[in-house]
């Protein structure tokens, strides 16, 4: 019964997202819901998947917090009469090793104002990051390691 309810909820979520409550669109949502549940069938109902949702939510909360704080810092830097900036690129040694985790970390860094992921080394052990204020690269490395990278490892390992 729970699976049928999940399919119906996914179908109506699909209809709401697309903005069309037509019968063909709802039927397509049912098919899409069936395919989705088939793909995640091994993880449905397990305690591990439930805990993972909480850890992913924790990563999202951290990202939103960092987004707000970084936007505030960049705004203060731009508005200040003396822009005492030291932009630069620093190397960040990666702890994460899977492509998905490296890509997610690089994207989270890039989406945070004031930082930009520039490149990943060929051996996938170093991420090069440009910072608008690179006066303390060690602190920036610690922030990434204790923040995004730690949360990524908690959520996806």
C-alpha cells in the first residue's frame, strides 16, 4: 500500500512541478514514479537511507549558512572604502576521492561567493581554489575541510 501511495504522490508532485493536471501528464508521472521507485528500491525503508536524508539535509543547511555568510563578507569587502584584498589561488588537498564527491565539493565552493574552484589535479588529490581574499590560505583550507568536505563524507559514505 505504501508503494502505491508513493507512486500517486510522485505523480501529483510531477503534475505540480510541470503545472499540468492533464490525464496524460499524470499518467506520465505515474510511470516516472514507478521508474524512480524501481531505481531506489534497495534503499527504501532502510535505516541507512533515513539517516542519509538527515545528513544530506545537514549539508544543505551548512551550504545555505555559508552562502549567506560569504555573501555578507563579499558585500562588506566591496562596499568598504579601502578594498584591502589579496586575491589568490591556493591548493586544497582532497580527502574525498570519488568523482561525485569531488564534483559536489567543487560546485559548493564555486557557488559560495568569493571562491571559485579552478581545477582538479590529474591524480584527483588536489583542488585548486581561487579566493577573493587569500590572505590566510590555511584558514580557508581548514574551513573547507571542517565544513563542506566533512559533511560530504558524512552524507555519502
